[in-house]
């Protein structure tokens, strides 16, 4: 796939962590963007690359194919739903994630 920018470059990683969930969260402003529509987020960033691990890059849209919510009330709700959906889709590469999150997260 041709990406609009390099997932490992400054625009892709936004100068910080270059993997998964953090890349998604850095695209929003916690103070100004909520409530946040999943459809609007995908419209704005759907073709952006997200590095899942050292050999896997997927689009934001591919990740959101597994998201059940249509809207997020706040940053915590966004994080929980994205974490849940990424784990269920096999996009959560961290070993032992279940240690850090409850079954209801």
C-alpha cells in the first residue's frame, strides 16, 4: 500500500513512540476533540499507517474495522475501546497485556 507518509518518519510517529495504540491517540486533542465520532476520525486519518510491530503496518481504517463504538465521550473511553478492539483483532503485540487491563477494558 502507498502510505501518505512514512510510518517511521516524523509525521508517522509524530516525533515520539512509533507503534500501535499510541500513534492513534496522538492524533487527537484530549481537551478539544470530544465527543469524538469514529467515522470522522477514520475520514480524517483512515489511510494513515500504524506500525503494529517490526514487520506489520496497517491503516487506521483497518484498525477501526474492529471498533464497535460510533462515538467516544472522552479520552479514556477512546483508549479502552481501541485497546479492546486491537487486542481482539490481534493488533496488540505486547506480551501480557491481560496483566495490565481487566476483562472489562
